[in-house]
C-alpha cells in the first residue's frame, strides 16, 4: 500500500509505503502504518476502492470513504 502522485504511473515512483496486504494467507494479512495512513488522509489523499476497503476495516474511513479522526490511544486499546 503506497502513497503516490495521481500523475505517476501505477507501477511508477511512489512517495511513501504505508503498509502491505497479502490476500493469499489465511486469514489475509494487513500490515498498516496507521499514523501515516491517517496523516495522508488528513492531507487530502484519495485512496483507491480496494484501499478504502482495507482502511474501513482499520476504522480510518467511514462507510462513505471519508477520513475518520485517528487517535493512537485507540489503536493501543484495541
């Protein structure tokens, strides 16, 4: 899962790697830098539909795909 400029090609340069997703494991594994994902969403990043599904499971976006306020304490308590 990477942050990239929308003008960059799909497999081109990226700004930052914020996580990984592996659908082939049972259960599927997601390793996400929650603070960095929240930072980029707060700065107006627009995730793809697939990433929105992953972020929704991490409670970083709501049902409409809008960013939800993130607090590190909530992650530690979960």
